[in-house]
C-alpha cells in the first residue's frame, strides 16, 4: 500500500513538473552556459514539437536527469536516464552546457560531467533535444560529438540503433530508473539474447533469443513504422513487421521492469499507448529466468510471480522477496560417520534449471538420490527426475527454481534439535529452525533410517573410490617428477596468503597470459624452486569463503595425469587466486595452429588420446563428476614432457557476469559449442564430447575449425571433413603423410562426436576405446548442422 501511495504522489509531482515544463518556450537550440534547475523554471529543454523533454524529473526524494515523453497521459514514460545508478540529486543542483559537455553542479562545489566525449577533438558548442527523442551535443561546426542514442538505458526509439556488443538493462521499478534485473544483449555473435543481469550470460541463463546465432547480424533497429529488425549489410531479420507511419505515433521498444522486451506505440493525439509486440510472449512470469533470486523458486498465480525460499533458507531482504534467499544455518562439516544432525529435506514438484557443472548419475532410485547427496560433502541439494530416473547433485546457490511435477528436490539441512550448530556468521537470523511440516519430518526420518542401513557399505566404497582417484592405479606417484614436493601429497590444495603469492610471483611481475577468468602470472613456490602459475581471478561470484573453499576442494581433489593440477588457492578479503603447476610448453593452440611446422602424426594421435583420457576422467571417474563446458585448444596445456593437460575445469562456476561478455564472445565465435547450447536444451557431458570432436578434427588437420582464407567448401572444418570423408579423399585433410587407417579412425571418431543429437554422440569412455583402436567404429551419419 505504501508503495502505491508513493507512486501516486510521484505521479502528481511529476505531472506538475511536466505542466510547468510545457509552459516554457520551446528550445531546439541550447547554447553554451545555458542551465537548468530541478525546481525553478525551466526544469527541462523541449524538442521542437514539444513531444520530448530533457531535464530534471523527480525520483525518490530527489531528482534525476533524463528524457521523457511529454504526452500527459497518466503514466509518464522516461526513455533515457543519465548516470542511472547514481543517487538522485537535491533541489539545488544545476545542469549546465559547457564547452566540456553537460555539467552537473552539486552542493559543496562537486561537479559531475553527464555527457562528454573524451575522444572528440573539438569543444561542445550547442545542444539540441530532437523530435526523435535523441538529445545531441554539437561542436561549433554543428558536427555531433555526443548523443543519447549512443548510450541507451532500457529503451530504443524509432531511428535508434543498438549495435553489436551493446545492451539494454531494465529499470528496477517504474519509478526507480536504476539498473534492474534483466538485460537484452545484441551479441557480437549476431544473436539477440535476454539474460538475468545476475548471471554468467551463458546459454543456459538465457530466457529468450532471436535464434540468429552466427548469422552475422550487427545491430538491432527500430524504424518509424514500428518495424523492429536486425540488420547486417542489407540483410534483415524482422522481429515485427511494420505498422502505421503517422506523425502522431511514437514507437519505442523497452526492456521492461519484468524482463519482457515490449514494442509500444504512443499516440500523442489520443493520449493512448498500445503494446504491439512482446518478447518473450509469455503469460507466466516464472518463465523469465531471474524473476526470483538465488535459492528461491518461483510460483505464479494469475500472472503474478511469488518467490519462495528453500526450506531452511530466509529472504535476503524481507521487503524484496524476489531478491533471493540465504541459508540461516550452515550444514555441518563433513564427518559422515558420526554425524546425525544432517538430513535431506524433500521438496516435491520443484525443479531448477540445471547448470553445466554436475553430471547426472543415471539409474538411481528416488531415495538413493537423497542419500547420495547426504554422503557427499560437496553436495548441497539433489534433483531427482522421475521420468528419466536421473539424480543430479547440486551445489549452492540454486538458480531458476520453478514448479515441475516430475522433479523432486532434496535439500541438505541441519537438525537443530539433534544438536546442529548455528552458523556463526548468521547468528541472530530469525527463526529457531526450519519450518517443517510434520508429515515431511516423518518421511525424512524414514529416509534416514533406511539410509543408515546402507551407510556403512557406501562410505566404505566412497573411501575406496577416493583413494583410487587420488592415486589412479598407483601410477601418479611413481611416474611423477622426482622433485615432486611434499605439497603434492596433501589431499586438499593448500591455502596460501596473499602475501606469500605476491612474494612467489615477485609482485605479479611476469604475466603468462590473460584468459576469461583473469590474468596468469609465473612464480616459484615459497621455499623451493618449483615453478607455478598463479591465476588471479578478476571477479568471482560473491559466494563467500565457504563456497569458494568447497569449490577449491572439489577441483583440488581431481587428480589425473591429463589434468592441470591445482596446488593451492588464496581467498583473502576479496582476492581470489589459484595456484597451478606450471606448464612449460604453452597451449595446444600454440602447437597445432602455428604457421611453421606442426607435431608429427604419432605425436598428434598421442595428444588426442591424452585429452580424451582427461575428459573421460572428469566425466566418469572419481566422486565429483565435472562437465568442463569449455574444451578448446587454448585450454589444453603442454607440460615439460609434452603431455597434454586440460586446464580450467570446474572454473566456469566462479565467473561473474561482467567478465563473461568476453567468455560468451570467445565461445560464440570459436565454434566449439554443441548445438544444444543454442537451443536452451539441457547440457550434459555430451556437450564436452562435441567440443572434443571439434578439437580432435583440428588436431588431425592442424587447422582451426573455421578458416576464411581457404576455398569456400573448406571454410568450416566439420563440413570439409565430412565432405572429404564421403568422397574418400581423406588425404586432402592432413598436411603430411600419415597412416591412412589411423586417419580414417580418428576422422570417424570426430564425426561421431560432433553429431548434432547429443544422444548419438559416444561417451568419452567409448571415445577412448575407439581412439585406442580397440573397437570397430561404424560409419558415422552426416553431422547435423542445425543451429
Ligand atoms: C544556435 O544558437 C546560437 C547562439 O545562440 C547561434 O549562433 C546558432 O546559429 C544557432 N544555431 C542554429 C542551428 O539555430
Ligand atoms: C533505487 O533502487 C536502488 C536499489 O534498490 C536504491 O539504492 C536507490 O536508492 C533507489 N532509488 C530511489 C530514487 O529510490
Ligand atoms: C499506468 O500504470 C498502471 C500500473 O503500472 C497500469 O495499470 C495502467 O494501465 C497504466 N496506464 C496507462 C495509461 O498506461
Ligand atoms: C566523439 O566525437 C567524435 C568527433 O569529434 C566522433 O567521431 C565520435 O563518434 C564521438 N564519440 C562518441 C562516443 O560519441
Ligand atoms: C545486398 O548488397 C549486395 C552488394 O552490396 C547486392 O549484390 C545484393 O543484391 C543486395 N541484396 C539485397 C537483398 O538488396
Ligand atoms: C515515414 O514517414 C516519413 C515522413 O512522412 C518518411 O520520411 C519516412 O521515410 C517514413 N518511414 C517509413 C519507414 O516509411
Ligand atoms: C546423535 O544422536 C544421539 C541421540 O539421538 C546423541 O546422543 C548424539 O550426541 C548425537 N551425535 C552427534 C554427533 O550429534
Ligand atoms: C506434485 O504434483 C503431483 C502431480 O501434479 C500432485 O499429485 C501432488 O499432489 C504434488 N505434490 C505436492 C507435495 O504438491
Ligand atoms: C531431529 O532430531 C530430533 C532429536 O534427535 C529427532 O527426534 C528428529 O526426528 C530429527 N528430525 C529430523 C527431520 O531428522
């Protein structure tokens, strides 16, 4: 109620401001030193026809600067906001056009530049609010040096272009124009995609896309007939066909507060507003990912979303239930045998949009699924899908929860009455314990009892597995370098202080490279001569220490000859650093794509097998199954002995949204992504199999998956390989003389791995067997090229 009242109050203030603005003479030419004030006239500059105003408008208890449609219908439409994430200013602010640009003068002689073009060689000279809704600043030659159309917030107007690499971000509410929860990105890969802002912009985060991945589109456009379309050169892809072209109609497309991108027409004559199109066209707000925050699930009644916390969790912000939930008790540490305070709570009919990190365990029973999670220190929750009888372990935070009658969620909780401890950092949180219905309590108890019976057996098995993973067949230890320090024998990676790592890298002096996750520096282990690579993560999901450490333990416990070893980490303050063994011979990309020379055939076959074995280990061996998600030659490193090792496994999870723009870009343009990434289909281990298939063909042919300086039918490697395979001309593919039987085998494996249907691709286990030449390989069907 309070918000409704303030909204009405806001409207009345706003309309009175508008009314005063409308009484002003119409400026279309703003000269230097002209200024505006929030409460004394003029408060805005109008466009020649008076339909748009630029200036101060009331927001909260202060004023913001922006552009709005002046049509005085009830709800005023702000189409652009300056510095939207700054606090509103007070009534004694002054906005002035100076030769540096638009200057905002505040109390205590604080000055902010609202609009300036630092690369312009000429000074600002005049400005104009145009009838298109564009506010422009000119130099003395009347060349435009700055315009709001280049800095969109949540709206594009007719005539405005959203170029590749730019985005719209929704507002928080209708009356608070700060950056909200949703974004629409015109991606460099030609796809127009909507994601929640708080996400990694990975394909599985998207809730709508234009489906034009890699079709070359370079911009999103809106014309004065209301046609919304994407464009490259003279090719267009229409999102809406045109409507009327009338001078009283104003077309605009806004990414609204609820995450839906809407095309509106405002008729200035009749003061009406119409919605002409919506993307996505959905009546269920729960379909918009990010409507509910982490660890909460979305239910909807009559088109209204209601976000509910997981049991044992509480709203991060009680006034803003969509902002997500946090656990108010920590789960107890992992002493599995003598801990009877941890149990699995059963939540029926709720599912979570899966991310890529946990592979499903096939063929489990519903009970077995909860048990498996209870036993696994890294598991916080498990999903059981009754249709396919699969069980998927999950770590926190859980995202995109929705109602789905085929799935059961199990959440690990601590039983307070059985002596569970409160999480120290959360002490003082409300509630004395999870609010659990009696019936549920009963079923959990039954579960625990039945669990107890098999606990002994399973923990024995788990222990066995743990040790066999750690020393696969005893080989790791013996084959290891003789100067292997004691560190390598520790079970968990070591925790370093920031100071130690600064010393180790000589003040982060020698940069080895930059990747999607941050910068890598060379260093030497304290007190030894062992070389290390220190990866400084630029920004990771702010999950707190516990989650970071859990993650590090998972990664650190994953040992295999063909995986780059994580030796330690640092999580001091906001710093997150990872310490890896140093790989002296660069990446596979350096090796196979370099212009002068390439490894010989036997070497290439061996490297392919190395990689396949590494991925097989991630997918199918050891306790935590990991989908890599980003297999590509740049992520495969070569050690002193030219053994290929996979790096960055398990890391995609730590990425923050701001960094992932490049991440998505790299993935999008390189062509290692399986087709299901673009279809919003569930991602399984088979996505890695696809990427491996592409890498395998690259290794075989010593060329990139896409090359422009070749004849036309050879541009896309996969097409080219299939073509040569069908024509029996495999020798065309390789740069050297090779064993044709082996070549035939590797190509067949590559073609099987890159089948567009995930189910048709072999498992990595089969891939290893096929590469080793131990099984016959049938003729692969043509790879699908569906997008
Ligand atoms: C804008 O105003 C300035 C001075 O007020 C004048 O010199 C200039 O010619 C005007 N420009 C236009 C396009 O009217
Ligand atoms: C808008 O919302 C943000 C985030 O909740 C808040 O910090 C800011 O003060 C709000 N602005 C106004 C004018 O209420
Ligand atoms: C104004 O906004 C309210 C609530 O957001 C909406 O119900 C109403 O239809 C809007 N009126 C117009 C004229 O757009
Ligand atoms: C800055 O001004 C120059 C002309 O002086 C123009 O070419 C450039 O596009 C402007 N940059 C922006 C971001 O508006
Ligand atoms: C697009 O432009 C190219 C050359 O610039 C021309 O050959 C082609 O016919 C044009 N296509 C259309 C649909 O106008
Ligand atoms: C709409 O009308 C204006 C003027 O009447 C004209 O300049 C413009 O080209 C028209 N736009 C379209 C897309 O037809
Ligand atoms: C387990 O439960 C029993 C009684 O049910 C209790 O005496 C014992 O202290 C509990 N153990 C732990 C580790 O909490
Ligand atoms: C779950 O969904 C099924 C089928 O829609 C329904 O029969 C059952 O009552 C639901 N269970 C709960 C706990 O809501
Ligand atoms: C919690 O512990 C109490 C006391 O040990 C026990 O009676 C109760 O069944 C437990 N609840 C669950 C859900 O395990």
